[in-house]
């Protein structure tokens, strides 16, 4: 196995850990944090694949995923704060 396979396997396992934390997190803020963390890990996996193969569109996809992950986290935090769901 190459280092890429090992890194992607560890990223997939830790992303599932974040998903489990999002499901059982005791507070809504724990769930929100795990969603942001999962989005970052998926972005990192896309970057690793983009580096391993010579395709530039994957880096554009990674940039789009990171922007969307940030926006989703901020918008959900504002929604939770304004609705008083804490």
C-alpha cells in the first residue's frame, strides 16, 4: 500500500468518527462542530487525490467544498443562535 492509500483510509475512518459524533453529540454545538470537521476532512481527501493524479479540476472542487463547508457552518451557527435552540 502506498502512503496515499494509508492517508485516505485514515481520513475515511476519522470522517466516520465525525459522523458518529454528529449523530450522538450531546449538544447542538457538538453536532455543528463535527459537521464542519467532516467537511474539512472531505476537502483534504479531495486535495490528496488531486495531488496524486494530474487533474487540476479536483483542486477547484476542493476549493468549492471548503467554501461550502465554511458557509454551511456559519449559517447553521447563526440559525441556531437566533432561534435559541441551545
